[in-house]
């Protein structure tokens, strides 16, 4: 998984799987879902991310199984 934040456009992209994207679907006005050829979600784009989430910074925690 890769998480990218583009400060210039306030866009957050979460890549769940690195595969070819077959289609991008609108979830709502500012959220897009990328799916592969079989309909599995492989990425999520959140426009106006900081504004919508009201977060000052980002942290990531990985929980062991």
C-alpha cells in the first residue's frame, strides 16, 4: 500500500494495490474509487483532503496480526 498527499492540490491518494486501473468511479463529489478489471478496489482519491478531514498532520500505524 502507498499513501500519497499532494499539498498543492490538497489531494490524498491511497493505492491499495499496484495493478492496472480499469475504471474510476465517483463515490461522491470529492471521492474517487479506482477498480481493476474484476471490480476490486485498488485506489482511493480524496479531493480537499485536509479540509474534509480537518487534520494537521498524518500518522501511520501498522498493527501486527
